[in-house]
C-alpha cells in the first residue's frame, strides 16, 4: 500500500528503472510517430512546453503559495523577445537601424529573455506582493491582460508587435549549426523536425525539473513553503518575506520566459491570441489538478491537460458517428464541455490533485498508521 | 553589563483613534525571566507584538541589544535576536516538525539560489549542520521521535514545544513567549516551567505573557503589570502581588474607591 | 464638453451593470471567501434566457409591456436555479478542501456553461428585439435614450432593495453573521447551508437582470459575452473592496466611468499615440494603482495591521 501511495517519493526509483524510463522517453517520438502519426509528435512537443510552464508556475503557486492568474504574460514576454530579435520584423519598426531585422542567435536570446521576464516578474511583484492572496490574483490577471492588449495594439504608431496579425518568419532554432526545422540524419537515424524539437524541449524540461527539485529541498524552498503556510510566523522566524516572494515571482517568470522563446522558435510565428487569459488559467489548472507543490504531480497535470483536449478532438467525431450515425453536436464545443466536466469531476474526487505533494501523501500514511495502532 | 537587553521608553501605540498602549517604559535585563501580566484587554499582546515587530510603535523608543530601532520589521528583529511563539500556535502546519525547526535556522544560514542549484560543499555543510541542530533542538524539547510528523498532526502540547524549538533555532538573545501555558494541564505546565528555567540557564533571556499567575509568580524574576495600556506596576513577584493598584486592576475596583 | 457629458452618461450606464454583477461576486466572496469564477457565465445565461423568452413571447403577439417582465422573471428563475446548482455541485463538496480546488471547479463550470450555451444558442450574435420606441433625449448636447434611463433607474432600485434586505431583514442578518464568522453563526442556530444557497440565488438573480440590461443596451447577446463582463465586474468588486456591498456598487460605477472617460480621452492625453482600443488597459491600470495605494480596495476594511 505504501508503495502504491508514494511512487517516486517514499521509495527512490532504482538506477535501473531510471535508465529504463529514460530510454522509453527517448523512444517516445518514434513510437508516437509510428502508432499515431506525426501530428501527435507535435502535440507531444507542445505538452513539453506546457510542462515547463506548469513547473514554473508551480514555484509561484505551489511553493510560495502566491496565486498568479497572469502567468502566461511571462511566456508572452519570452516569445515576443525572440520573435522581435530573431525575425525580419524589426525592419518594419526601425528600417534605418535594422534594414534586415535583427537575427540574434536563439542561444543568446534565451538568457536575455529569462532576464527580461524575470525583470517583469519583479516589476509586477514589487508593488503588489503585500496584497492578500485574492487581490494578488486579480492584479496578476490584470497584468496579463495589459500585456496582451499592448501586444494587440502596439502596431502603431511604431509597428513593434504587428498587432493581432502577430510576427511571423521567426528564425528556427539551430543547435551547433544544425537547424531543427529540417529533417536531420544523425548516426544513420532519420530525425524529423518535430522529433528534434521534442528532444530539445525534453532537455529544457529536464533542466526545469532539476532546478525545481534542487530549490524545493533547500533553504530557499523551505522559506517559500514557510511563507505559504503562515506568512506572519515566517517573518517572525527571520524570513524576509518580501524578498523571497519576489524571488519566487522572478524564478517562475524566468521559466515562463525561456519556454516562450522555445515556443516562438518552434512555431516560427507568434500572435497575441496564444497568450489569452484562458492560457493562464489552463496552466494553473495543470498545477492544481496535477498536485500543487509536487513536481511529478505537476508534470502529470501538464501532460494530461495538454493531451486531453487533443484526445477529445480526435475522438468526439468518431464517437458521435458510432453512436448516432452522424455528427449531432458541434465537436469543438462538445470537446470543451467534456474538458470542463473533467476538471470538475477530478477536483471533486481528488481535491488535493491527482498526485498530491509528499506532504499530503505522508498525511495519508500517518492516518493509515494511526488506524493500525 | 548594566545595559539592559531590551529597553522601551514612552512607547505608545494607537489603532485608529484608540490608544492601545501609552507611555509604556520597561527594561528587560540579560539572563532574567520577565513576566508580563494584566487583565484581559490590558494591551499585553499589543505590547508583545510591538516588541516582536508585528506592530510598529507610534511613539517612544525601542532599544535592543545596544541598538535603537525605529520601525523594525519582524524579520529584522529575528535577525537581531528576538524570537517568539504565538498565543494561538502558528506552526507551518503542512511541514514536518524537523522542517519547522530548520526554517528557524533560516536567519542564521546563508545559502541562496545558486547554493541550492549547485549544492556545493559549503551549502551541503550548512544543510547538514541545520538538520543536526534542528534534531538537537527537537530532542531538547522532547519531541525528537516526532521529527517526521507534520506539525498539524502533533498533539497540542507537542505543538507548543515545537514552537519553542523553532524559536530557539534562530539562536535568540531574547525568547518571547505569548501565553505558553495556555490550554495545558498542571503536569504539562510544570514541565514547561522546568524547560523555561533550563533555557534561561543556557544564557537566553526569557520574556512571557501569561494568564496563569501561579506560573508567572513561581518562574519570573521580575513582573510588569499592564492595565488599560499603561504599566501600573513592576518588580519582583512578591512586591507586585501586594501592590494595591494591581489588586484593584485585577478585582476591577475603581482606583478612587 | 459634450463629449465629457456623453462619456459620463455611458459610464454610468455601463457602471450600473458592472455594479449589479459585482454584487454577485462580492456577496459570495464575503460569505465563502471564494471567487465565483462562473458568475460571468451566469450573466450570459441570464441574457440568453431572457432574450429567447422575449423573442418567443413577442412572436406570440404578447404585448412588450408584459413580455419584458415575464421574460425577466423567467431568466431570474433560471439563473437562480443555476446558481443554486453550481453551489451544490461544484462548491459545497469542496468547502474544506485546499483553497484552490474550488477555483478549478469554478473554471470547469465556466467552460461547461459557455460550451452548453454555444450548443444551445449557437455561435452567432442574437439581436435584442425592438420593443419600445427607444427615444433619445438630449441633455446639454449629450444623448441618453430610454433604455439607458431604465437601466440606471432599475439598478438604483435593485441596489437599494438589496441593501434593505441585507441590513433590515432576518435573512440579511443571517447573511452578515455567516460572513463574519461561520462557526459562531452556526452555534447561534443559523442554517449556514441555507444562507449560502440563498446568497448564490440572490447573486444569480442580479446577474440575470444585469444580463438583460447589457443585451438591451447593446442590442446583442452572445455566448461569449459573460467572460469579459465577469472579469470587469470582479475587478470592480475588488476595486471597491471585495466582500463589501457598497464597495461593489461604488467600484462598478467608478470602473464604468473610468473606462468610458479613459476611452474618450486617451487619444488626446497621449497625443494620438494610444487609442480607444486601450479601454480595457485603463480598467486594469486603475485597479493596480488603487490596490497598491489602498490594498483592501476603496471601501474594504483595513486588514494590514490585524494579525
């Protein structure tokens, strides 16, 4: 029972199982490609991006307990950062300065975007962090909307964002001179573009997991959790709550910013509609539904919520065909209807998330132990 | 040596138009156990919150350990050496007892984000030292067996002890306890008394608010009495006990009568 | 000057609607400490129900003077049932769950309602039937029409009525008691579940009225209209101090005024750099500014120094 309750937490996975898992993940794009088609590999790529975002938000919401409803804004900052500096677009805004646009290397933009997004995080956090939880939520929500509205409208008088049309022709990401936008052959293995991006995103996601894990089990992580549990007690213990909350905001924002650059490079195109409030809410749902504060839970949440709408997309039409012989209900709204219902049902049956943090798990265990005694 | 550890002079605190404290002056000497009593609503908790930085004082002076503080923040005072417990226990409910005490070490440790990420030698050493010290303190207050239990699942008495351990983890000069014996039975109160005397013997100054007058009189070196936001008496327990103003305040007799 | 007056009028009308919706948010928050994210969708459902009923009744040659109140009552009844159901299904089972759990179910409800509405009423805009000869009146160069006058008057009446209910009746006293301290209220014999259900139903009834007002004012209703409206109304509630009824009204009116004045003058203020498409930005900027300088909202109690 104990092992069932605490996969990965109570019992450390052995080196062998780790290797096995690693190999399975490496083969995933090939298996997906063979079984479901290339479109699904692309969906997996997006799932990786969502996982990164969810882990970033988990630092803010899960560790430090700050409810952020505008998290997607940092993703947007990162995405536009690369869209502007890695495309011909700046030629439109400043034709004299950049006649061909600015084509910075992706690898140069990543740290810049991280810093910029982190800076935005601090900028937003500094005046608002003394607010109570729900006020913070609405302010972050407002901030997210402000960023989106500016992206939508900053095409005049200087065309900075190209408005609702968005920025296209963003340079693809390349590694060691190899473009990820084309099929490559490495050691005789043919790797289509979506596979290459999958491995790139996997690498970044692994980095984010590593950082999250290290932070969680550190002096900083404990201080965040102290703030989450009781801010007044935390400050009485000598924790500078303001600075640590800012740090959480900045760290979360940096993850968001980096994911944004990856998104821009992968899509080759960004527009404001990718950064709506619904996206922020989606990422928050991943964190809470999966299990706030637990890295594995958050990964699971990200994976589920990124895949579920796609699974529904591909199954509602055939399902209706099978049941009624024709498509009765608009598949798009049926899909979202089922999605919304799933959110409600999961929360009702698992209010702490599907895979709760070790704390909740330990609670279950102690309850059990108490019953035995 | 004659300089007191904590010195308040003319301290006042208003909430809106209401004056909760006025002209309160007192000093706490190094190494003593100092008690603060008074009827309900006398301003004890307000004074306590001023001393621990939760409230900012509106008037007067606040000196601690040879330094003057104007509007000190709680984390600043914790750094300076004032640690506290709470009347209505405020532990980090969903963290383990050990983690609770380790958070108390926060203010005496340094590792930042880079330390956490790189987990270099000094970070590892610091982490190990924190864990050890936290364990030691749990043993000291007598709940080391429960180190992996979530704070919220501890018994009431254990939670009180955990709060003291967490406060001690900050290496305080002054340990401030807000009604530590509230809700305890006679045996628990007695063992609390022993614990506090032991803490004092390690050189830590103790200040406490308490309703249990018997505990205060049996434990404290000096006692101050507050009534209506003013200090009406101060001195050794026996002296205070016989002070007519104190008797009047406690029995609700008008001063003029 | 005419522009100024016109924007004031527009702002007051829009603000009245915000205020009614904000009241729904603030009542629920006051009692449960919960952001009822689905409230905006209740407004939408109210508008759609009222509009459908109205169209049907007009189609049966019922006099508009009778059709309007009838469809309003129907929409209110429908929304009250909906509000009651939402609370029972999505919030009540989670009353002691982690704080964010009900937020997720609220989002779930919101998505479900939106898509149900899309299935029932389709993706297209529904036109509000021409009922009365919507007479424009000229005041000092600005124009206000009959519908706008009715909206403002109704909003004032409803808000007065609500204040009377909350401050003068047994029910209101029970609501305030639950908001102050649930546990104590229960000990005093207040049926908490009943009070909470009634609160949701009251808020939803207001939402239905607001829904009808918005669609009458703009002449349109749409399955997606609840989202932004709900967001703005919630902003208004926070602006005024969430949990505070007067705050919600004040916040709603202010937000309406700020938006319309902002939209009207932003071009002049920035020398044409920013246009009226920044209307929404204004609302959020003001919100952030207010919260930074007065963290508990305009009329909210100050909690800063209460440990």
